[in-house]
């Protein structure tokens, strides 16, 4: 039975999903350089903390799991990172709902940092996009999971974990992912609270019973819980679909990047350590970033990036004529997006101008 016929995940949010309990604790995500940036621990001044922080990190050897059947590794100085979160509600995340099946990737972004590390492009992939999912290996049983036609994108993580998600993105894009990064609900909240909150200005009221967020129009400093509510909100945006929620997440990421740069973390070792501790507990990485030293080196190369030189888009999609709760990639436009990243060029505006993903109307809700 296909994932579509089983009724998994809905674009318009008008149904429920059945899931079994799961051991994963991964959920919502913020951009890779934002998380990594707050892990830069100031060199020798906090060198004593490296061992403790290393113990916080979880990592996965993606290269060993995927082998050599991957796109070429282009060594031109650019970086491509798959940033992922899952919709697990296990453990401390249980207050946000109950698991009714294996965890799925609730949020996915491909982050391309240009070879000069002066600008970046971010492509959000809607979780309900119907794609050709490649054959994968189950990360729980080790069994081979066959390829599937018209599988929802977020099932790749469900059936094969992070490695299958990476393999699926590489199959879609033809781009080798240099790194993988995943963040969970609880870690996300603690990180925001350590930062002192994130300032967001709402143009209209947000009242979303699912995300438990209730904000009047105006400027707000959101704490961790409220920030999590914002990036989970969709009922108050556009048609209530996941496409509008993606736009809210992108707006929040830019605000978070600005907030991270404005906090004087290097003037306070205590605050700096608190941020680094929260960030390293929040993330799961590929083995290439699986230590504080590696993560620090990666983050150091991204410190020059700011919200103004990060271009965020949603993968060009259209509603599936057979099921309005699913979307299909716009093949020609999608090829333009992936080609731009492969060739280290800006994504052309023409690639997304006819996409349903540009109709989420988040810009009418959040500045």
C-alpha cells in the first residue's frame, strides 16, 4: 500500500495520522548556520568545556550508510547541508501530541552556502510533496526498503532515517549533501530561551489552536515555547496549508539570525557556554560535524552570513489534481532551482513565480 493511500500527512491540516511509538526525539528545525553559529565557543577561553560539549552531541555516519552511489563531491568551497526535523512526539516532546506511527521529517531545508561563504540559498521542501523515493536501508532493521512511486517526501525519514532522507534529497536534486543537521523541539526551545528570545512583528493577529499560539498584532519578543508555536503555526496563514507554515519558518529563521548576531555572547563566558550547551544538546549531525571542534570549524566559516544575504525559497510545487492535500514538484522550475545550487549561482526569480509555495501569504502575517 502506498503512503498516499494510507492517508499520511495532510497539506491542509484537515485530518489525523496514525503512528506507533518511536524512540526518536527529533522535531522542528532552524537553519544550519544559526545553530552552528552559537556553538562557536570562543577558542581557548572555553577550551576546558570541549569535552563536556562533545558529550552532548549525537552524530550519524551518513557516508558509511550510503556508500559510493551518490552525486559527485564537488570540492569548490561551497557547502550543501540538509537541515531536517521530524514530527516525533516521544519523550519530552510528548506535550505537542502523540506518536501514531514512525517519525517523519516534518521540516526539510537544503542550505547551499556559496564557495566564498558570502551568501546562501535555502530551499524548503514541503513534507507532502509526492516524489520518486529511492530504495533505502531501514535504520532500525537493516532491511532493504524498496523504491516507491508517488511517495510523500517525509516518508523517506520514516522508512530509513536520516540516511534515506539524504539519499532522497540527493536523488531529487543531483547534489551531494556535505552535511546533515537535525534539531528537536525541546532543544529548540532551550536555545531560544538562552538567547533571550527572538523579536517578531506580526501584522495581523495569530490564534492557532494546534500550535497554541495567540498573538495580537505588534512587536513581540517570543520565548522558546512561543517561538516553537510560531514555527508550528499554519491555521492562521493563507489557506492553512503546510506551504504557509514554511514561509513562517523562513521569516523566523531570518529574525533568529539577526538576534544571534545582536546578542553579546563573546562578552559573557557564562552566556556563551549556556548557548553552546543548549545548541549541542539540540542537534544531531553527520559524523563530519560530530564534535565541537568540527562544528566550530564549520560555524566559523559561516559567521559572515547575515539575513540580508540569505535567499529563501520553497521548492516549486503545484497541488496534485488527484489529491489537493498533496503537492507535485514543478519539474522544469525545480530543475532551474537545483541547477542554480549545483552551479553556485543565485536561484532565478522566474523559477518560483508560478509555484503554489509562493502563495502561503506569510508576508501578510509577519514582517
